[in-house]
C-alpha cells in the first residue's frame, strides 16, 4: 500500500487513522506529510521527567501522563467528550502540525516539561537540543478534508492497547 493510494482513499471520502511509533517507516511518514503532519525523526520518543506514570514509565520516563483538562483542545468537544474520566497515558513519537492548514488541528499536546529525544541513547549524556518540546509536541491531531473525510494522527500505538486504556495513571510524585 502506498501513501498515494491512501491519499486517493481520503479524496474519495474515506476515513483513516494513522498510529505512529518511534519505529514507523517511510510510507506512513510520507502519508502524514501529505496532510501537513510531520513526525519527529525515527527512533525518537516523547520523554517527561515530571509527568511520567509511576508504573509504566518509571525506568525511562516515556509513559507520560497527560491531563485532558489542560492539554486538550477545547474545540475538540465534538471529537472527544470534555468529561474524560481521568488522565491519558501516552508513549510514542512526537509530531507537529502546520499551523497554516486550517483543516488540521492538534487535539492533544504534551506538557510543557516534555521533549522529544532519540530513544536509542537515553543513557548517554545530551549532546544536542531536542527537536520538539512542550506544547509544540502534538500527540493526537485530526484533519477534516473539504469532502468531510477525516484523518486522525496518533503518535502512539501503545495508547490504543488495553494496558494503557485500562490503566489508572499515577503521575510521579502524586501521593497515594
């Protein structure tokens, strides 16, 4: 399957969910660029040393706890209910959206302390600045085409798993 064929599917009115990961290949990256979404470099992951889950992200601080009350678009009420039962867990790759594209919206973004970093060298000292950080990191974005077709972009396949969906996130530092 090619990016061109999926773009054609959307042009014909089809809906698509793109779930990325740090290991995602060139076809999904090419597809995302067609809709003004740019995933970070391969093998990068979103890290947060203040907002990570105590159980799922305790080693690398890569399972971050995101509060939808402060990090979710208020305009997304039609997409996601505003009264979510609790925080959202995310482990995956960052992406950015083109702010000039009025059909594309970031629905969920990272906390200000989060940054994107190569996950192959997490034990090595930092030798460069992160490519994306804070609110510039989109975690979930959506686009509605002029023909009402919809495309959703997630930076995490983990957030679709039972382990993340059913978890009761407990942010590092929260008391019992």
